[in-house]
C-alpha cells in the first residue's frame, strides 16, 4: 500500500510502498478515505533527533477518516464497511484517563514512545491504517470523509479548548479567536453553535478574516499595533471574557493579555513559541486564568461528529491526492494552505 513515511529525523516525508497491515487480536484495519495535514506534522518532521520520543520510520497522519476494512479476531463492535473517524490520541489504554476516553491526557504518555496515529505509531497518510482498538473509532454515518478527517484534530482541539472555557461564555460575553486558520475557523463555528458569546475574530490576513466572517464571527479585526484598543472599545472598555489563541506567538499573547477582562480566561492552543511572564505583582489581569488544552477526548469527538452531521460545522478544506503529500508539506510550511489540507487516500 502507499504511505507517506517519515523515514529518519531530518528527512522530508516521502511516498513509499509498504506492506498492508493485518489486524491481530483486538486491532481494526481501516481503509483510509481522507487524511488531514496539521502544523504538528511539520513539528514532527522538523524535530531534531531525540527531541520527540518517537522512533522513525513510521507513517504520518493523525487526522483520519475512512471505513472498516477488517477486524482482528478479538475486535467487537464495528462491522466491515462501517464509516469511521479515528480518535487520534492513543494512550496506554489502561490508566484512569485512557479508561474514560481521555487518551490525550494519558497518565503514562511520558513513557509510551508515541502520542498516537502518525505520532510515533503508523498513521493514516496511507491507504490503510491499523488501529489498536475499536475504542479509537467513532462512527460518522454519511458524513463526507474530507469533512470528518479534519474534525478529528482541528475540530476536536477547538471543541476541547472551548469546553474548558464554557463557564466564561454565557449571555452578554465576548470571546476573541486569534488565528482564523484550520482550527480557528472551526472554533468560531463551534462558539456560535454552542455559546451565546459574541465572537471577535483576529488575524493578520484579510482572507482569514473573510473566512472568520463566513464562519459566523460578529467582528473581524486585523492584528495591528492598535488592535487591543479597537477590541477593548468594542467591548465597552471592559475587555473580552475569553481568548482562544491559535497562534501563540509573542504578538498574539501580548494582545491576549491586553484585551482580557479581569477574571478572564486565556486558552493557549497554538505552538507559536510565545512567552508570558506570570508573576505577582505583575501586569496580567487580576483573576487571569490560563489553560494549555491539548487535542480532546473521545466523548468530545463523538459530540463534534454529531454537530457536523447536524449540518452545524463546515470545514474549509483544500483536497489533494495522497501522492501530492510531499509538495503539500512544503505549501503548509510556506503558509500557502487555506483552511485545512486534506489528502484523498
Ligand atoms: C499532536 C501531537 C503533538 C503536538 C500537537 C498535536 C496536535 O496537532 C494535536 O491536535
Ligand atoms: Zn494536529
Ligand atoms: Zn493511559
């Protein structure tokens, strides 16, 4: 079968021919229909030897949807042909977190040598992917795979970040979404679908603000020197109740703490490498709370898929054949992907 492989640290991903896996015990073989590209794939590809606990070679791809192709002898539940999305964080499977579908926060993640599909284990940028257990599969019914695949990471990560802030997103509140890309545009849609908050979209690109508007943002503001003043003015001077920062660089973190209302919440999702100094006395808003949400839980993925199947979520994608993966990695690195890049496998 064809697969996009990370063959060694420091090498670009390559399309290769590998053995199609055979499911054993409780494993499930999935015929991949669509696999999304994520900035984290770039972090993996660009990682220095030893920076990540993974051991190449392995197949990339942690944002996957397809249908069940075969079941191991001990696998029960899905039937061959059932269409599914992959819950991508794979933990130890036995700790309290994994037992409750929170593999993203597995108690043993530090010692596993992997973080999930395409993250140290063979992933879904391939014609087939072997899944350790049915617990990692979520039925998608007739939802298009090129919509379902990005929802397993871009959608789930945004949904999980919002879930952690929900208490701050009641009537009359304002939520700022910084970075209207593959995750941010879905966060805008999820906020509009599941909270009464007014949504303020921020980005450096006009076309991203246009995507934010199409996704339901009430206001779109370019990130400039006066953005904090503009946004505070739009909230009557009080500031926003919550910020979701999908960029996470110095400029966006500075903006976040400048616009946050006292008692406000910041969810830092983007891995832009920005830093905040947390000290008392200091300059952060009183009552400031920071979260660093990571991916999401399996029950939340079921909720995201249900939202999408109800017609509430629309993922902006650009589709490419699996064979184009190496070129699309280059476009993603150059910031020339609009919405989420999805490989048709
Ligand atoms: C995956 C693995 C490691 C870091 C970040 C990620 C995210 O893309 C998951 O949403
Ligand atoms: Zn990802
Ligand atoms: Zn675990």
